[in-house]
C-alpha cells in the first residue's frame, strides 16, 4: 500500500515544525510554544510513522535513540586535525600572546585587533559532520587525528539537530563544539545515582565524556547532555562568512546551538574585561567553564598566523585559577554547627586552590564521608569552586598508605558530650545537647529571646554573642541571673539600657506554654506546632511524658516532629535547663488537656492514615477523626482499629492487611463518622 500524498505531507510538515521548535528551544533558548504542544506534535508524528513505517527517515526527530547497542566504537580519521589550545595563566602571558600575534601580522602596537571571546567549556570536544544538511557522523576528538565514532550517542542529544535548518549551508559541513553536562543535570544525575547506590561522576567533564562513550545509546539518552558549537572544520560546496564571530552566528541560524556568552572584543583590554566579567559570573552560569578562549576574529589573519605544534597561533585559552588540587588529609574532625548538625571536616596540608590557601575542607556529612571513604593519611583532590566552601572531591586510592582506618561518626558530641543521633533516612547527624551544647548556644539563645518566643527586648544578637563568648550565658536559664551591675560593665551598654534590659527580662518570665515550647527551639517545632502541642496537652508535664504515638495524635505532628520532641525531652540536660527556668520564675498558666469528643462515634478507636486521599489532606482527615472522638497514630500495630488508605499507600497497607486491620477509603471513613 502506498501512503497518500496528504499523509506524506503531514509527516513532513510535522517534522519541519518539530525542527523549528527544537531550534527555538535549544539554539535560541526562546521557545514559541508550551512543552505540552511540542509533545503533541511529536506524538502525532510518532503515530503516523508507526502506522506507515515507510515514512520514517533517519533524520526524523523521532529517530534519536537507536534500538540496538553497538558492539564496539568505530574509528574516524579527522580530515582536518582537531587542534588543542595554548594556555595563558596570567595577564602577562596574555599580553605576550597578543604581542606575538601583532608581530606575526606586522601590525604596530596601536592596532586594535578584534578578538572573538568565548567561555572555555568544560566538557568533551565533538565533531559533527552534516552532508546536505543531515547529520551523518559524529566523532570524539581522540588524539586530534583519529577519534571514535559516537554517532549513535550524539543523535540522542536533543540540542544537536539531526537536520540543519534553511538551505544555504555547505554540502559538507563539519561543526565542532563541546558536549557538556549542565551543572543542574550533573547534580540531579549524581543525586539519583547516589540514592540508587550507583557510581557517581567526579565532575561534569567526566560526566560528558563518559556519557558519550556508551555502547548503548539508551544510556546516553538518559544523560542530561547539551552542546555549544565553537568552530567549523570541513566546509565544502558552500560559502561561509570571513570572520569567526559571523560563522558562529551563521551556525546558529542553521539550528546549531552556540554559546550566548560569546562576544567580539577589542585588543588585550577587551579580552581582560571579558575575562573579569565572565569570571565574576562563572558560578552563576548553568555549565562549568575553566577559562575563556580568545580567537583572532578575521579568518584571513588566522590563515596568515597558522599553527605551531598542533595549536593555532591565532587563539589562546586564558585559564581561571585551578579549582582542584591534590593534598594530604592530616586529620578528620567533627564540627558542631549552630543547629546541632555534626559535620565531618578534613584538616589538610595547606594547598593553594581556587585562588586561596585551603587547610580545611568540608566532607558534608557522614554518608558523604563514607561514600568517599576519606581516611587520615589519604591523598585527596580538594576543590574550591568560586566562593563555595572547599570540599574533598575524591580520594586517590592508589596513594593510600598502609594501615589506615575508616572514620566513624562519634557517639557523643565533641563539644558537649550529649548523644549524637541520626534519624532514619537523614544524612545529617545531630547533637541532642540542644540548649546545653556550647556550639548551639548563641543561636538557641537568639531564638529563645526572639519576639515570638520569650520576647526579651534589648537582648540582641551582638549582646548574646558577647555574653556567650565570655561564658556568662550557657543556657537560657542564665539569662534570668544576669544583674544590672554586670550588664552595665559591657561594651556599649550604659546604666539606663542595663536597667531596661533587666526590666524586659523580668517581664518575659510570665509567658504561655505555647511560647515556651516554641522558645525551646526544638527542631521542626515552629510556632503553629508549639501552639498545637500546648493546646493538646495543656501541661508541660504531659508533653514531657507523651509517647511517640501519642504525639502523633496532635494536629500537624507527624512521625518526624514527634521523634524530635521526644528526643528533646529525653535529654536530661534539657530537662535541667527547664527546671532552672521554672526555678527562676518563668511561668505560664497550665490547663487541662484538650477534651477530645468523648461521645463521638469514633471514641475509643485508633486510626492510622496513609496514602493520598481524594479530597482530604492528611491533617483534615486527622481533624475529622479526632473531632469524632477517634485517635490517630503514626504506625500500624495490633492496637490499630482502622487504616484509612488512599492512593499510593505502601508498607502501612501491607502491614494492616497482615494484621487484619479494617481498611477504609475516604468514603468509608465518612460513612463511619456519619453512622
Ligand atoms: S577552539 C583550534 N573554543 O578546549 C581551536 N575550544 O584545549 C580548537 N574548548 O579540545 C578549539 N571551549 O574541547 C575552542 N570556546 C572554545 C572551547 C574549546 C572548550 C576545548 C575543546 C578543545 C580544547 C582545546
């Protein structure tokens, strides 16, 4: 059966539209239509091609990912060698380069040479060969003369057109550029790989190069790769402009993606201004760069200048200071942050990296430390990117000395000796010392006195830091022992302000249970949660003795918050501080616990809620049950009467089924309440 002309035309029109929108989206970064509409066009074409396989052409936008993996990479001889670039590491080296260019061109000092300035992208160089506008071959740079055939993988990169736009391109056109993995894609990819226990990439350059060297294009297709073209190799059967910058603009018109940061600049000063400007914005670019490249813009001049040992005389890479260096780990210590987070830190043999001398580097958290398996004595790669804190990127395993040991998370806080705990699924370990721990003191105190907590006017951040530094304030209880005499001795504190401060400290003693609970600074216990807990229990003693399950019966309190509250009151140090506060006169009115609907239809019944309910949020469902006299707890046990299960219910549903707990959906819950 032959396909009707109408269907053939429709398929061709869809392809043209899709190519046009690819261009708008990728090359111009300026899409005209919403993603959903693009997807619709793509689906329509896929359906047409599935119904009429004879319509499929290799350059159709549907044909990016090949079905079968290749068994080995073919080799590609580059007709024109793929060159490398000379480097300049300082202004002087750049000036010397410029001087050499002027000399060779027999131009005088005053000549304002035009350069094309571009970021030096940190990825993998590729060569893309287009014949009659169709991508026929893609290759790696290899050694510059021979590369590997990676056509099957490059076809999966959506930023690279399978067919050029327009018609005036050379019959044979070789586009050269850099394939890279944008920072966001790199981070997301690594997060996913880490969660799945798979290998992660050390940096975006390795990620790009590694992704291009997959035998199975389906794997490459999953990698978030992108490309910017930076030059042309072969160009036969057609015409190209006579300036580098114009060639790049021309490539963009043919649908090839080029770097939006490219500029035409004048003389060395123009180059230096560009370098400084990009350097400042480097961290904010969505991709990694390791410097900038200046190219003499005129192709005639380029030809006159020629090459020296595989690098052009008309271009140079002006590098940023290295962001990675090798050094040795002298110790691994644990620091306690202001929120109690216990963070491993590597003490390093000092090394100059990213423009500064680094002797400490963060290891982020214990999981990261174990994943990288950093040990005392190891040689490591230290990275300092921009203003970011230096980190240990990886360990050079080959250089590990004998007899090293894995570093373990300390069981107790190195600052205050309280237990260090890590909740399930949390990567951060924390000191439970809370108010007692010196490391957490200043921050905890600032919170304690803040307006919505105990509201002590006049006790500002500076003053607290000063009092913590001198050891005068260790816990919030100490605030209530401050005297007018000692306060007036402090910097910038007169007699009058000391009197005022003492007065506001006195006034703060009379508070409410909700404010007091909030002031304690228990993690995840914000104002609303504190108010909910206070209303539910009425008395502090009830909160202190509440079980985990019980706490989860409070509106807004889930398993995480319940565990935090429980851990806080299990720490004797915290109870001691509270006792002292009460001793010094901090007080509030206590009430009876909130009376739950004693006669409601659900009285005496215990519920667990799981999954996504069609109309109720989990808190709504909880309120509904509690108002009808029921109890809501967090986990299914033999004491659970009902499991209210919505969509995506998981382990709780399985457990409930095993324990033969009655299972209700939202409607059944409503009927039960109405009965
Ligand atoms: S031009 C003849 N421009 O740097 C000049 N290269 O050290 C050839 N690179 O293999 C390259 N960004 O992978 C040029 N804007 C840019 C570049 C760039 C990154 C890479 C490229 C090349 C290496 C040369």
